[in-house]
C-alpha cells in the first residue's frame, strides 16, 4: 500500500517526509512499546503508535521501517520531526485512536 | 535420574526454553522420492554415513522413512531394485518445527529411533533431528549466552570470554552521553551507517543495529546514560561491545527473562522498560557475552555473522 493511500484512508496529515506516492508499506504493527516493535517487525512495515518521542524515529531507522503514523491526535514535537527528516522516515499523524486507525487500514488490505 | 525426570526438570527450570525443533534440526537433509530404488537409498546412506532417509512426495511432503534395518531386510529379500515406496515405513514419527526441546527428548526416549524428521504445517519436510543435533544445539546455547561475573573472572585468571581485538583498537568508537532517552540511538545510527559503508547485507545490519540500540537504551535507562559503543567489522563478522560504569546487573538470569524489568514507569511511558531489551539482544545476536554483577560495570558483547542469513 502506497503511503498516499494510508494518508487518505486514515485522514492523516504528513508531518515529515515526502514521496508519499512512491513509498510503499506491506504490513503494519501497532504498539506503544518500542521493544516489542524491535522484536517483531519486518522492514516494509508501517509503525502505528501513540508515542511521539525521538525513539519512534530511531526504532524505525534501525528496522528500516519507511513510515510511522502517530495516532490519538498527538502533536509531533519539532525535534522529532527534524530527526525524521534527517533519517528519511516519513511521519504521518491522525486524530483517530490506534484501534480505529488499525481497523481502517486492515479493512483496506494492509495485513499485520 | 531417568531421562523422563530430567525432561521434567528441564521443563520446571525453563532451561533451554529458547530451543525448539527448528533451531535444533539440521536443514541440509538428504531425502528420496517414493519412486526411487531401494539401491539408491543404500548408496545415499553409505556415502553420507546416515542411518535413515526421509521419503518425500513431489511437494516435499513427508510420506515415509527408510532406515538401515529396512535396507538390510530388502538386501536379504533381494529387493534392492524395488521402489522405496514398497519397503519404507509409512507411519513416521515426526516433530513439528516449534516443538520444544522437552518434546524432542521425550520422542527420543519413547520411540528409541535414531532420528526424527521435522515438518511444518501441512507436512512439508524442513529438517532432521538426530541425537548429535540435540547435543550440538545444547552446546551452542551455552555459548550464545555466556554470562560470567567478577568472581569467575578471578578464577579463570587472564581468560576472557570477550574478544581480544578491542584491546588494540576498534573500527568505530562512540561515547554515549545521554540525558534520559533523548539521544538514545545516536550510536546505533552511526553503527548502522558504518556497517552500510562496509557493504554488509541489510539483514545483518538490521540485527546489529537493533541489538546495539537496545544496549544503548539499557545504558540510558540503567547506567545514567554514560558508556561507550565500539565495533569491529571484518571477514563477515561484526563485533559490537557496549560498556558502562554500573550499577551493574544484579541477577542476569532474571534480566534475560522476557517481561522482567527494573525500569521506572517514566521509562515505560517512553516505550521502553518492558523487559524485552536483553531478550531481544539474545534473539538477534549470534553470540552474546554479558559480564556484570551488582555494583559492577556491565559489558555486553554481541557478535553477528553475516553468512547466517
């Protein structure tokens, strides 16, 4: 699924990153526990999280995750958005809660 | 103590709980098709010094097994030119890829066979387990988490489980200085870039980066954020060592358990401290040495083998 579709399906805005029409994700993982993400994720995975610390970017960077969607309407701090730009991780943000975001994406074919 | 009691003790103590059939089995396996001749099985077994050959259909689904005793019977009856299908044992006792070490040992005890095929869902053959495979896996598991404390270091004198190479130099040195978790990951990010420059595969770089990151997080959570990350990379091997100045790990066995942590709620709110750090490091590294103790510095050395992928 292209990130531009993720954006449309979840009604999210793009906080950092570009090329949403070319970057693709094939799975998603929803968690606020970064160690669980580190334990279980595959590279082409979209991270769905309610955290907005720099560690979400670092976690994505270590795992080669192309993008993160921040849920629950959390504002992404500037230093986190800056780190995302430097490391090339796309960050989207939606007002929906994690369950709804996951459900919408799952219903449109983005598997776990 | 009978093997049965030993197996019960293993289960009770949770020893070797990370070993399952998929990590014990040999994956380079000889197999034959039901239409192959018995003579072919005999040659295969003689040339490779194996005592049993699994028989698989066109889709690699396990359909039988042929052992030395069946070959001897066939030899006596003059049936070497017959198909394997006509002499093989059809009722095969097999293991599943996720079966525990206890299950494997119970099988050896119950059935007295020398080998067990391992199958995945749907019955496809994925490996074989002999008693030698079990022994090797147990020896390997000792090496993969070799933890020792100061006392043992004294007993062992100058012997060290850590790589000698860092005594001279390192290819990458990063001094950590981290208030809270804010800069955690900076060292691992540099390690990642360094390994990419060295041309390692994405998969091994990912494993090394994730482990270094978890180790860095641990330094930030437990050791005041001050420590060093060093790495040496050559000949398909990446050695990463993360050291701090304490306060040390009081009970390493507990620290290796998934879900066990001494981290505060504040750390948990930042997405860490769920007790997955060292278990993750163990999961993704090929060799791991941890030297620590109460009130002592902690040294975590991880080795990643590029050709393991």
